[in-house]
């Protein structure tokens, strides 16, 4: 009789302990943030979508960050005086200008070992926002498969939506020519492989819809 009571008590205690740890695990998961990764070529309108999405979500806070803020803006400035350095191979990053078979300009970004450290730190930073309970909408350009794989690995414990931002190449190159914020040919250098053949939760088109309309599409989708 005593043994039956003892076994019953032990069973109850084990159940309570397991339940407690499951509660802690669920509670911790619920405290983490949601991540939206906007992946698409340079100039496709991801930054504008981020801003519109932030406004739509107020008063809820969504952090906008990504390759511009955590990688490009963090790099040493490119000036007329040091332009030659950034046009030749170095440990950080550089560009090379070529032409394709149709004589179109191609401006390719290369990232050295030091620069890649910043890429992986960027991915860590995005995950850190979510870990600390922040919702994040990310501007990303998957120049390399291994960068995208690393980001996906670091975000797997968080609720994450991957959104492909599509736009015709002709429109992108017209934007490059008009804005002069990126040389004509840069978008072409990664346009055909930037999506990395992965399955996306949502695909949007920034040629057919403006940034506010796309932000609303994303909001409705995640809700």
C-alpha cells in the first residue's frame, strides 16, 4: 500500500515538473519577436516597404533593419580619394565591372573575409532583435547562398516569414539610371539568382503595387 502511494506521489511530482518546464519553454517562445525577411534585388523597393509597414503596424513596434543599416552603412565610406581601393580586390569588399554577352553592364559586388564577418554579424543581430522580443522587418539581398542559409539557421527558432520582392529587370535598371544611388548593372549582377530557389511564404511585385499596397498585403498575410 505504501509503495502504491509513493509511486502515485512520484508520478504527480514528475508530471508537475514536466508541466512547469513546458510552461517555461512556451512562455519564452511567446516572448520572442516575429521576423519578416524581404529578399530581392537591389533597388526593388524593400526599404520603402519597410517604412510603410512600420506605419501600418503602429502603435505596435516593428524594427526595420537589414543589409543597408547593418552591412553597407557600417562599412568605411567610399570617397573619390579612396575609390581605387574599392575597385580592386581587398579583404573587405570591392566591385568589378564587366559586360554580358549582350553588352549589358554588370557591376558585381564581391565581399572578402573581413566583410563576410560583418555579414554573419548582421544575421546574428537580426536574430538578437527577435530573441529580445522585438518584431523585425528585414531588407535583405541574398548575394550568396551561404549567407541566406546562415540567416535561416539563426532564425529557425523564431516565427519568420520570407517574402520575395519581385520586379522586372528593365524597371530596376531604369531606377538605377534615374536615382544614381547604385550603378547601372549592379541589379543585373545578382538579379537571376537572388531568390536562391527557396520556397517563399509570400511573393509581392513592386512594379504592379506601390510600397504602401505591398505593406498592406504583408500585414494581411501575417494576420
